[in-house]
C-alpha cells in the first residue's frame, strides 16, 4: 500500500499529538497524586474505625485444636490461625473458652474441656487461655473470651465427676437430647457470675462474649410450655408471672448481673452478646436484645445476620438497617456467614460478591461498627481469604466501646530523619497509630488517612514522597488528635 508524503506527515502529526496527550495526562496525575499534604489548603478524611474479627470455635474441635493431647502441636495450630487473622488486618479474635460448662484454662469451678485431650477433666499440660491471649496481643488483636452461659452439651458427652452438672443434677434440664442449666435458678446465675469473675480477674481478656444460646429453640411453646421442664423452679420463683414472662426475666437478670459484675470488678473489660440476627428469632429464645440495649447492659451487640440480600424473610439490607436504626447508642457489630461460602445449599454465597455487598453495607451505616466472621476454619478458603485481604488493605483502630476508664493521651511529637519517623513515648498511651495520607482525587484538596502501623513501637520507616501523622491510643481505644503531618523526602 502506498502513502503520499502528505498522508505520512499527517499520521506523524496525529500519533505525536496522541503520545503528547497521554504523556501529559500521566505526568499531571502523578504530580497531583504525589504532592505532599499542605495544611493551609488540604483536608484529611479518616477511614471509618471498624472492629474485624473471627469466631474461633473449640466445641467439637470445629476450629481449634485440631490435634488432641499434644501441647506443642496445639500451640503451633493456634499461632497459625491467629497469624491468618493478623494477615487480614483483623483487630480482635473471639475465642471459645467455655463451650460446654468446661474450661480451656485451669479452674477450680469447672473441669478441663475434653476437646484438649479427649477426656474431660484431664490437664493438657499448659494453659491454653493464657497462651491464646498472649499470642493475640502479640499479634495486635484484642481477645474476646467467648462463653456459652447455659449449654452443657448433648447427653452422650461424658462429663467428669467434678463437673458442676454432675455435682448439682437439680440445676440441669434435658431437652431434645441436650443438657442445659436451668436459667430460672439463682444458683445457676451465681455460678456463671463466679466463672466470669474468675476469668476477668486472672486473665488479661479484653471482653466477655456470649453467643446466641439462651433457652433452647422450641422451649417457647403454648401447647407444651413445660416441655423444657423447669416447672418446679417456676412454681418456686415465678412470683405470679406467666411462664414466658418469667423465662424472659431470667435471661435479663443474668445479663444485668454479668454486666454489673464486670463493671464493678474490671471496668475496662467489655461485655458483648451475639444474638440471632432477627430480633423475632432471639425473642423466641426468651432473649430480647432491645431490653439490654435500652438499659445499657452491653458494650456491643453482634447480631448474626447469616442471610443474603433478597432473602425472603431476613433480607440482609433490611436487617442491617434495622439494627443500625435500633442501636440505642450501643455499638453494633454484624456477624457474617463465612461458613456458607461455596456451600451448594446457599447459592447466594457462591461467590465473594455477597460478602462484598455485606461488608460495604455495614461500612455505609453510621451505627454499624464492623464485622465478625463465623467461623475461623472457613476463612482458610483461599478465594475468600484473598478477597478479604482486598477489603481490609489497611489496619483499623477499634471503635470506642464501653466506658472511659483512663484519660485521653496527648499527641506524639514526630521527627523525621531521612525516611525514619520517631517519637517519644506519651503518658497513658498503650499504642501508637501511624497514618499515611493518600490524595483522594486529582481535583480536590482532600487526603485519605490510612492506618499502616498500630503497635507500641516508637518508630516507623516511611516511604519517600509520602506524608504521615501519628496518634496515641489508650487502653479504652480512645485516640488522641494527630501529630503534625510530616513528609518524607
């Protein structure tokens, strides 16, 4: 094919203009994006603080331990699980320490859990709770001690002779093949309070966490109200109430007693409950979250929203909005169903798209403070794990929960030498948060602040061309104002 001189010159001119425009666009983008923060014109927009955690179930060895009777193997397995959480930039872990009225720690109140050695009451040769707490804290995560208040376990579970249910059989109700403590007995509530007090006084836990096991499903029946056989307790303690009001009051008494105990004994420890994701379902278990929220008996509530967008009776959008609108000033955390991922029974969870929508829905509602994932073993799925890494690229300071127990620390004073940021320790600071600034867009004067380090270090190695500031964080997760923004050259 022949080209005239004129055509060739026109082509050269055209491609030259295209190259010139592309070159100018790239340079303009880079020049604007990499421009250091200017305090006189620019603004800083903080990422939303959110709690991110996984439930680690020990009942029936669901998540941990995988190996029984081998302390070294159990420690290695748990470190691997917690490291996986750290890689996802999770900032808390919910660890089941009392699955069936037994203990993952030495206790004079309850026997060793059978899930450690295969035999209930047998010493595993170390203190798993202390090890778990130390590892979680070492990796920068809070430790929430997960307790089942009433469940003893299926009747086939062999109980140790020292188990409180064996020593006090009158405390026990068997229902549909499972044993439960009778919530209507003051002795049961007193025992549970003793267990909680033992844990919070002997161990450095950050929270006590109850799940959704209250009265068992099916106990609330109009046709057979004493199928759950607590008639003797009802006749003794009912005080003229109907059976359903009395049972609901028993649960509320337990919740307020645990709250008061924690706040009187160790007020820095949080108290959270994770009920069913629908209030209606929880009330069927005689557990009404609205009562706890209105009375401020909790530091957080974590409804288990294990349904997808568009679900016929429990649409995720509607249920998450419901809890956002009915928080009563208490932080709300949304439980997500990681266990449904790639399960053919739940086609909506056939891809990560559902989790993407759910996480974003939580982030976009002001009273929702983050997500808990049920459960840890399901996060070992490579696709789900890699997806969550894209949702939690940066670290996050925990949202403030609970009462203020210590004073707010001052901002650190940051100096720069080369690319090294350093600062002196601040009174009352438990940790320090380093934020990097990222230009939000080419055309505005807003910088996004992302947390890139959150620990007790007094230094950070920056990157040339980036701007940073540092805050102090106290034991209540309350954060100081930021230091002066510094730019690394």
